[in-house]
C-alpha cells in the first residue's frame, strides 16, 4: 500500500481548517492507495538511489 495526500471536498477542508485553528497546528490528510511496488533489479535501485540523492527527494517505483 502506498500513502498519498487525500482528495477531500471543500466541506471537509473547512472542518479540518477549523480544527487546525483550534489546535494551532497544520494537519495533513493521507489516504492509502492500493498500488503495487515495481519489481526492480539492484542496478535499477542504485540508479533510483543516485537520483534521489541528486534531487534531495524520495522516489517510489510502482507498477501501473
């Protein structure tokens, strides 16, 4: 399972914003996505790791 930002409607956004103001925090909404990881060779993983280091971010390889 892969987690990503949730798609939420305006009504729920307002509800979340109200709680954020009350708690004085920022809330992030995540939902699970039923996505399978891609099968990679060790060479593929090395290439991804190198690019992650260069770009300063994390990448996830999935099978679509």
